[in-house]
């Protein structure tokens, strides 16, 4: 590191000759050939500008480098000549005129430490992967190129080795970075290809308009986040995505345009249905009008949806017309049910009087009473549906009782039945006479046949007489 208190700087030597090497210090290396003596620098207190120090301000992540021992790698002679020793031998690096030899040695050691710090910074940058690999390598190559003429005292061979390692590692890192970049590019390309293919599938087939539209926007957001694709490839993939999105938008637009037309048609149809419903709301033809309203409702459902606001308003009117009609019908039904209940009570009273009809005493009187009851029954009118069967059954029982009594009386006095019974008796007499004559004449077989027929006709006559008698 530079010492600001020493106020040292370097200027080009002006004496025209290279400084002469002084005698080596005890234990120090023997002097070798002087290299680049003509370009050696003379360091004084008030000449060359100060070197720029390496500090934590211009290198915030500067590694900590311990100070080196310059006396192990060079010397400064009493006359100010400075020497550094490398594997190639000893070379003169300049002249120190700003103080004694110890101060000069410390000065060139600090310059070496600054150079070592620069190398350490490059190593740290390369190891952390935070810097530009190409710049790191270029800096290492520049430092390596400058080492043979560097005016520093320290282990330059070690620095050269470290710089070589940095350069080699930079090459490897650059190759790895290139491979990683290519891999990332391949992955990014594959992902965009997948997104483009998905977009094409959506654009060609999907009818889930909202979900598909949302997915296309998600694909676009993801697309923007993907970096590293080759520009030409990216342009081709983008055109695929864009074309798919446009295809989807066209299909969606056509769908909703058709939907708008269908809704406009549905609106017109429902307006007609509303007008018909409103024209029927005051009808009192309950059965036919209720059936018409059911048909109108089926047509309403088949008409499809109109625009939402219009559909809601039209349905409100349609439903309102329905409600007016069915409310009136319900009121009429309630009045009718009350009337039917009253009719049921009247018919109950008639059935109570019907209990006094006794056809066994006088059939004709009973029939007259029944006819009078039936006339009153019909005049009363309808009863509640759930009571009809019971009341009608009870009336039928009365009618049956009177009818059976009348039928019995008619059969008992039926002249045709009596004449038939007499005819059967006459036939019996005829066959008995035939049997008597046949017997008298000795025709036994003929007599037996006549008696058999007489017996048969007698049974029939008895049955006919019995039928009339039972009545």
C-alpha cells in the first residue's frame, strides 16, 4: 500500500546512464544482469505523481492481504538502486531518492502489496462468480504482462503463478458459463415452444372463453419473464403465440357476435310472448287459459336468453301477467270450493231424508220419492272433488234399493211369466195323456218316453211358477 506521509513519486532518470548496482548486503542475493536499466525510475519526494492506492472505497469487497516482507525478494542499495529477485534472476526496478534504503525497500514492498491485493481481488471475484469473467481474465492477463517490468519488490513468481491460475480458471469458468448459458437458452427455448404450442391449441379449439382468455394472459406474463432465447428463434415463437392469440380472439369475437344476434332474436321473441301473456291475464276461461300459459312458458324457455337487463325486465312482465291470471283463478277456485262445500252439506241433508224411503211398503211411492230426491240432487250442483265419490256412492245405494224392489214387484206380476208357467203345465198334461193312451194300447216304450217328457216339462213349469212365486 502507498504511504501518503512519504510523499514519494517516480520520475524518469535524466542523467543518461543507468544506476550502478551497489555491493550486496550480507546474506543478500548476488547481483545479476541489470534488465531494462534505461527505463528504470528514480523515486524522489517531489517529482512523479503518487500511485493510486487500492482501498476498500474503490473495492468494497477487497480481501484482506497481509503485508509482505520485501527483504526476502529484493533490496535497495545505499545509493538508492532498487533490485528485485525472480526465478529469472535479479533485475533493477528503479532508483529510490526520497529517503534511506530501508524506506525505499518498504516503499517498493507496499507497491508489491498493492499489486498482490489486485490479484487477490481478481481471485475473490472469480471464486464468487460476481464479476464479468471476460473482464476478470483481461485484467489478469494485463497484470501478468506487466509483471516483468513492475517496479515492486516481492514474490513476483508467486503472483505470476496465481495470475496464470486466474487466467486458466477464467477460461474454465467462461466455458462453464457458456455451457450454462446454452443450457438456459435451451430450457428457455423449450419452455417458450411449450407455451406457443399450448397457445396454438387454445387458439384452435378452446371454447372456454373466460378460462382460455385468462390462460393466454398468463402465458404472456410468463413469456415476458423468460430470457436468453436466441432472437431469431424468439421472433418465430412469438409469431406463433401471437397468431394463436389472434385466432382465439377472432373465434371468441365471432362467438359473442353470434350470441348477441341470438339474444336479440330471443328478446324479440320474448317481447311477443309477453304481449300474449298480458292479453290473457284478465281471462276467466280458467282451463283453456291456464293451458295456454303453460304453452307460453315452454316457448319462453325455448326462446333462449335475451340481454341480461332486457331479459330480467321481460320476465318480470311475463311473470306478472301469469300472477294476475292465476291469482284471479285461485280466488275464483276458492269461491267455488266454498260453494261446493255448501252443496255437499245440502246433499248430505238429502241423503238423510232418503233413509225414510221404504220400497217394501209402497214401491211406486218410493220411486216417486227417489225421483224427487234426484231432481233436487242435480239442482244442488257440484261438490268438492274429494267428496264426490262418497256422496255419489251413497245415492247409488238408495237408487239400487228402490230399483231392486221395483224389479221384484214387476217380476211378481209379470203376465208373460205367468203365461209361460201355464203353457208348461199344459204341455205336462199333453204328455201324460199320450203316455196313458200308449199304455192302454200296449206301447210301453212310447208310454215311457211320453212320461219322461212330461216329467221334464213339469220341472220347467215348477221352476217358472217358483220364480213368479218368489217375487
